[in-house]
C-alpha cells in the first residue's frame, strides 16, 4: 500500500484489466454478438428467483442470447450461498455451457463468480465446504470459465475481482454458519453489458438503496490510499453525474432515459476500484459490512453513515476537501468541509433513504459498541487515508453521531 495517494506529477502504478463494457439502452439485444466476439457459444444464466422468472427481465436476455442460451438457473438468494454455486456448476456441466452469465444484483453476480471457481476447482463439494469453513475463502484456479455480468442494480460491484459468499449447515457443506469471500484477478468479468432498460425493471426502492452503495464507491476512491490520478478522474466525473441524476430515483416511474446518466455514473465509480493490488473501498464500506451483518441493507447503511464518516475524516485533516468539493459541485461554499458533508447527506435524502440509525429496526443504541468492534475488524477499516490510526472509540463516535 502506498504511503499516501499520489498527487499530480508523482509516480504511480495502475495495474487494471477491466471487462469489455457495452453500454446503452437496448444493448442487451447485442448480448449474443458480444459472446460471439469472445468465441463463446453456450451461456448458463445465473439469476435470482424473481429476476430469472420475470419475463420483462429474462425475456430480453433470452432474445439477446438467442441460440447461445443453454439454460437459466434462477436459484440465487441474497445469502450468496456456496451450495447454490455448486448446484449452478452442476447445471452448467449438464447443459454443456461455456460461459457463466450473472444476471441481477450483486448477489447473483457474486454467485456467478463462485460458480466459475467451483467449475475450475478439482475439489469435491465436501472439500470446498471444508476449505471455506477453515479459511473463509476458496482457492481460485487460474483457468476459470468466462464470466459475463448483466447488472440490474446500481451497487457498482460489476467491475470487480471479488465476491462475497456464505455457507450454512443446512446446505450440508459446513458445521457452523460461515461467511467470507473470494478475490482474484481472474474473477473480473470478461464482459459487462449495462443496459438502462434492464435496470428499469428493478423496483425503485431497490435502485435507490443500491445507488447509495455505487455513489460511495466513487466517494471513497477520492480518499483511499489506493487512489490514483486515473481513479480521481473517473470518480470525480462519476460523482458529478450522480449528484445531478440520482434525485429522479425518489420518483415514480423511473425510466431507462432517467437511468442512462446514473448507469454511466456508476460505471465510472467502479473503474479501477477493484485491482490486483487492492481496492479503493474504505471506511464507509467497512461500516456497511458490519451493519449488513446486523440485518441492515448495505445501501441503507451507507446512506446513514457516509456523511458522518466523511465529516470525521475531514475533521482529522486526512482528506482533500477541495477535491471532494469539486466532485460534488460545492466549490463556492464559505465552509468547504461543511458543504461537502451537506452535499453527501442531500444525495441520501434525495434518494429517500433513512437518515439516522435510530430509524432502523435492526439497530439498537446498545448495539453501537459491538458494531464499532465489528467495523474495526473489517479489512477495509485499514484502507483509510495515510496518517489516520483508527480505534474503536473513533468508530463508536461516528456511530453515535449517526444515531
């Protein structure tokens, strides 16, 4: 990890190999052409039970793939279970597929990546479960089958080389509930098709919460120690697009035209955030993980804590308020730091998301010390600006401010 984010003119290294990105309204119709460009002929579509059986979503995907569709596996759940990936791998083999297409939100895209790992592994299901129970991850072979991402939410986990996963005793793979994830350069999708028409099939409330997650990827890229001038550029443009476009998600109906600039902003938010040498995700995402484990939707958690995290970092003097102000369009404010925090809160409010922890049924004030401890143990809590030495008291203070 570099000592500090490289400023203009300083040396930096940016090792990044993203997916081919195909964007545009109606672009799912070109899905078969995209697979053909990569020499792929038989797709297994991995999706959730609703997405994979709703004709408004799966119909255009089926039409776009045409004779390159081998089968649909509509069995993923928000738990991202390893047992689901094992079942998907069995289906992949049964239909002689040669590419895994993840369709839906982050859970389905993560299970698609797990499926690729299971397919390439020489471990039995029992051995996969044992490895996951022992380490919280799985070995990722080099020769993974191709993965194509078809996102329908705005969380911005599409251009990623990581995936979350879980296992529970009722799946027959572990003796105790286990959570963890996988991360390897080979898990970056081969191609990503971002079609605003597909996003428009997702309920507005889901889009709003997921958009806060995507917004915060760009926000954190501007103060992460893994930031570079390249990610500064993409993240700044991302935030400028999203600040202007996100308020539409608090209205009904949300159209593909409304979503066009939002999807472009989320694509830019992701560019370079997940790389072989680390991620630009930082403290907001660490809080999001802890609150998500407590039963709070991660996008909702981000909306509550993001202004308070940035307020804390600005007060500590470890982030550039001028860069954040430029991205959020508040450069003419008398108090730049206060204007930055207000702009982030305004995005949250424009999305119609909760503004306090006390408004969330899953969280009691007595939970805050434990949530602070869980956040501090998250690896992303170490991915904070240089010069900041976090402790549990700092994190509990942020949670108290968010209460």
